[in-house]
């Protein structure tokens, strides 16, 4: 059997200059359910899909508030996310104490990136097994960042991480040019539509499995879970599982009544087969 | 061999006599700075319509000796803030080092965030308060003056060696708090009065106060620095107190070599 | 590679029987795939430039910077693993601050390069760490004038007139060699730097890219106000800052045109050759 000798720890380079342990950590993100983030000129929204371990069990936490102007959505190992978000909370408090200033989003993101990099260069440590979407608003407006266990951070107009997130990314790539001018509700709806595309055939977005957070200029971070998600799901209309929606779409197309919106839906279905992007290329 | 580590590296008892270690057993509490050494005197600051002016003379005194006459006590921090310090000059220089490092670190991210006067003031007040909690204070009283580049809202705030902070339309440290503040308050009793004070009048007002201080504060100097901060940034300059009149001194008896 | 499977390449700080340190060589491999990054030491300053590939249109343009300020008068560009580069730069910043605290002076470029060379070397000494997967180009200026150094994962560093690393380094190097760097000014230099990035860019593999460019200048007119505002502070008068947007855009435009014209000439030449053959 082929045995890879270069993947036992994060202090060994492969002959190609790769660090497999870090790449495997990036895989851990894909084990978690999806999270989507997107921004307009005034707001940033996070939407995430929660899983429950068993029928009677509670749903996992996918969104962690950091400060009044800052929150994260996670995919992967949630204990690791908790460590990182505690660290961000400390940074946030330090900024408020020392400068009476809410911490700038890019700086708090940089601080966890630096923390994560150390774990990829020392023996006995392991990289964090979680990806984060960090949404926040500061003096320079709304921002959305993606954090990876490699210590890589990137600023996006729209981003998606977690299981089957490529479908959501496809949705975002198709629509992001309209995001800057959409309203608060519309932004969330775009997020939900992107998130919906990551669902398995027989699943649908419900008040139980959907988590939403929004923060805007002059508007504190607000999180929506459970019954409070209902308003947004109602706005989304068109509920039902993916296959139900596809069936309806077929009927509509047979009747020759497919409009733009349905086109998007179709694109979402087709996007499903896209390759999952290689998120591990830290060399760009 | 001497088995007691405290004896190692010390002169031999049999040659030099027993080591007098009594000073090690002092029952006095640990003490840090008890007084400033080389000092600067007052700093003045006044808010006016669209900005703020701050001024401090260039003397550094060693006790009552005017030891240095070209010390700059106003420091520009970034684009829209000036910090003026009274009290111990070496502590002020240490604070300048901290602020310099702070500015450099602020530049690292190359984003559009900038430290403005409220942030600089908060930072200094935290440093001073932390040092007073260590009973090792930085012996200064400090004015931070600035203006917001977007709204041109002026900012002026005071902090001292105990970490006490205070804000008012016109502020002064040291002797100025006694001699200049009453004059300043006559002109700017409240924020509304600041809004109707022009920059020119504010400059004249400060000049007048610096003159009073030069007459009455024996630690003051004839040369001073000033800085004006508006939304467009900082302008600085130096001034010398002119048109002095010491006629009144003829009436004063009882000092120095005088033939009554 | 003959080394693979011999077991001497599995741990850092281990020599192979022929005296090589494979983990360091593998770290260099990480750099060889990195973005093209160059440094030019001109008459009146230093330029850093890098090719920034746009991997997704969802990325915010101009964000995600690759060249960093280390002190008022120093900038560092890294190629290779970006997070390693960030760590390296943070260390350089700490060194610069420490130098200020100790000597009340801006750190000389040669001294910073030396300290950072030692830092990189320390990560080749122990099996408990791995070497840095980056090459760093250090640009700055001090009392000796402009200075440019390149530090490799092994800790090796040299001073340069012009330095290049990353994917397109060979093409970039041969272009740099054609320049008369001791006579070149910054304003001429940014145009050359933009052109070199375009020449070294591999059209077939990667499509879209941005150029990120900074310089170290003594020209107070262009210098960033936050720096020049720091009168009375520890500063040697040189500023590391982004090349002003208009200048960079102009340089990029000209570079693109020059490279396209050259390509056309090449095509024409090839066409003629072909015709000759046909005849």
C-alpha cells in the first residue's frame, strides 16, 4: 500500500514543498456543514446550516458573536472555533479598553491568522481544524473575511465554507455584482439561496437548522435562530426539499413559464456537480 | 569552601572583616519615584470653532534652575493629534517613545484606520493609570489636543500621573491651571462659546495667557511652542513673548539687593 | 529525486550522507511556486513589486496585501507560503522596534537583514520546527543610502542591485540584468518593475492578476502624511509606502502595451521565419 511519509506532522515539507498536515486540516472544514457570508455597501450577513447529532438532540452552534460589531460563522471543529473566538473576544476587549475603539475587523482577523500559523511550524502542535467566516463593521465599512487553518486570510465580497460549499460559491459568483446595493433583507435572502444550494436532495431549510446573523453600519450584530428565522424563510418562499423544488421547476418549465428566478434555481442545481475548489493553495 | 551561597562572590570575611549585610534587611517599604527631577511647567489648550490650539514653553527646570531653554514639549502624534506634557521631562521622553512605537504599529496594517486624538488620549490615560497602580507613576500632566478630519470636531482632554482624566473647553496643566484657566474661562465658559471663538482670537488668547504665566510663574520661559489642529491637520510654530513691561516691579520691595 | 525514500529527507536539521539538508531544499520548493516578486535598488530609493494572481472574482480587489511595512523606512515582500511570510515580517517588526528601544535610531538595513537571516537559519537547526517556506526581499534606506537584500529559507542572504524570486524569477532576472540600476531613478524604476512583472507573467497558466508595488523614497511630497507627521520621533527621513495609485496605473498600462507589442513582433518574426521555411 502506498504510504505517504511526509504527512505525519506539520513540521515536514514534502519534496514538492507542501505541508500535508495543513492540507488535511483544510479537509476538516469540509466535514462541517456549510456557512455562507456576503456583504452589501451597508451590511454583512452570515447564514449557516446547523446539524443535530440525533433526532432528540439539540442543533450545533454555527455562529458565534464576538462583539457588538463582529461575529463569526464556522465550519469544522467547533471546539477549535471556540478557542479562536475567545481569542478574538480578548482582542476586541483590549481594543476597547486601550483605545476606546471597536477593534478593526482586518486586525482581529490578522491576529488569529498569526496564531494559527504558529501551529503549522512547530512539532507537537496541530493546525486548527476549523474554517471561519468573519463578518464585521468598522470605520471603513462592512467587511467579510475567510480564515483557514493554514493561517491564510482573505477578504471577500461573498464566501462559503463547509460541506458542498462549492454550490453556494457558484451562486455567489453569479450574483455578487448586485450585492452592494441590495437591502438588508435581500442580502439575507441571497445568503439563504446560496446556503440552500448546499443542501442534500431530501433536505430543506427550516427554523431548526438555519442560523442567521447580520451586522450593519450603525447597527449592532443581531443573531436569528429558531422561530426568529421564520420571517426570512417566509420571504424566501419556495420552500420544500431540493427534489421537490426541482420537480416544481420541471413543471414550470414544461409550462414554458420559467423566469429568471427559476433560472437561478436551475443554476444552483447544476452547480452541484462543480469541482470542490482547492482551498489549500496557500501560495496563491 | 563556603557552603552559604550568600557569601559567594563577596570579599573574604577573614581578610576584610564580616560583611555588613544590614542594608539587605531593611524594613522600609519598597519605594519608586517620589518626585520629578527635571520638569516642564504649564501646557495650555483651548478649543475654538473648527479646531484646537495647544501651547507649552521650552524651559526644562532642575529644581528652580532653568536648566534647559530649548526643550520641545509638544509632540505631534499622527496627522491630527498633538500631545503636550508638563512634569518630569524624562518621563515625557519615555512617553514619546511609547507613542512613537504605537504610531509605527498603527502603520503596519496599511488600512484606512488611523489613531485620532480620542484614541491617543485613552491610550496615554491607560498607561498612566497602570503606572500609578504599580505605585511607580510617570510624573506628568498631559493635554491631548486634536480634531476629527471628517467632522472637524475639536478634542481636548487632560490626564495626570494618577490617571485622572478630565475634559473642558479650555484646559491647562501645572501653574497654568491656577493662573491661565480663570482667564481662559472668561472667554470660553462652555462649548457654545468655543463655537463662536475664531482661530485668530484663540491664538491671541493663548498668547495673553502665556504672557501672564511668564510674569507670574517662576518656572516658565519667554519662548514657547504652539500647535493648531484643524480637520486639515497640524500647523506648528514658535513664539516669543514681546512687549514686556516690568514697570510694576519697581513697586515690589523686599527681594534681592535693594537700597530702600 | 534520489533522496526520496532514503529517510534523510524526513526531518529538519538532518544532513544526508552527501551533506545536504533536504527539508530546507523542500522549503525552497514552496517558494518556487510562489508569485513572482522583485526588488530594484535605484539611485534614489528602492522598489518592491509583486504579481498578485486573482484566484476568485469574489475577492476584494486591493485587499489581501503581500508587501508589508516593517518600520517607517523598511518594507518586506515575501514569496511562498503567505502565513509564513506574515510570521517572518512580524519578527522583522519586532527587531526594528527593539533596535529603536536600544539605540534610539532607525535600524540599518544591513543589520535588519542580518538579524532576519539568523532568524531564518535558526529554523533549520531543530527537528522540532520546519524552515520558513518563504524568500523575503528586504527593501529600505539608511545613512548608507538605499539597501536591498534577499533572505532564503536556509538563512542565506545577499545584498542586491535587483532581486527576483517566485515562479517567474528566471525571466525577471534576465530582464533586471539589462537595467542600469545605479543610474535608474524611482520614477523610471516603477515602469521597469511593472514591465518585468508583465514579462514574467505566465499567460498560459494564469489569467488575471494585479500588481502590488511599494517604494522606499525620501521625497516628502509623495510621502504618506502619517509618517511625515511624526516630527520629533525616531525616523531617518525615508518612507516605505505604496507607490501612488496614478503612477502605478500609468506604469501598468505602459507595461501591458509594451509587452503586447513585443509579443506581436515575436509573432511577426515567427511568421516571417515560417514563410522563409515555406519558400
